[in-house]
C-alpha cells in the first residue's frame, strides 16, 4: 500500500512528497500436531459476555413518590358509590336534585322506549354514578348524577341492534357549510 500525505497547501498547489511505504508482514503460526489433537477433544470456549457496570435507576416519572401521590388523589375521592350513601350524606339534598335533573334530561331527550319484556329475558340493570365537579381551586362547583345501563349484560341482536354515536368536529361542520355556501346549496 502506498499513502501520500498532503499537509501544506497554499493557493491550491499540492506539494508532492515522497510516498511513504507501509509493509505488512503476515506471520504464520507454527502448527503442532499435538496441539491440534488437544483442541479437537476440548469444547470450544465461548467468549465471556461483557456486562455494563453503569448504575441503573428508574426514571423520575416512575418514582414511588410521584406515583403514590397521583394514586392517592384518585383514591381519596369522596363521591358516593350507592344511592343510599348519596341520599344519606350531608349533601343528600344536592345529590337528589342532581338525580332529578338527570331523569328530566333523559325524558326530554327520549333516551329510551318502554317495550314489553321478551319471554325468558331479564331486563338490563342500571346504576347511578355520582361525581362532584370542582373548579380550579378545588371547590365543588356542581353535583353530577348519571344513570348508566349495565351494558356488559346485553346480548347483540337481542338487547340492541345498531350502535350509532355521531361525533363531528367543529372544523368539519364549518367546511361543509362553506362548501354549501359557495355552491349555493340549501342546508336543512
């Protein structure tokens, strides 16, 4: 192999130097017949695995102090679990009002139809879910009560047919209205 070294370059001129020659010598190991026989009998040695000696530690976001404080916040929630606890609590009057408001909302929106129960079928149960809505300072702003169906007991095709939950983004609605306005369509 021949390498040329260029160091002093001024005004795009390359100053040639004598090429430096590097020679490599390969030495052949002496092979002994006894050494070969011994190596055939022995099992080949696998190289030792190198392990890191770096100290391993958990990221700060997974530390026990952070996790326990977040977890404790969700456990110390004092919302009632049953109707009896809600009505018997010191805020019982407010919880009753929230339940009446929820029932009025369900009737107004015609959330269900009353039908005859099929033979051999059980009615789907329901459960009240209570939640105190708080503001930024942590003061209770509103008492919410929701009546939810125990959907895990429903059988598709018997208890319900299609599932339809329309969700539209405001930008999508604005786009459709602007296209209708430009095309001079009527919107109903």
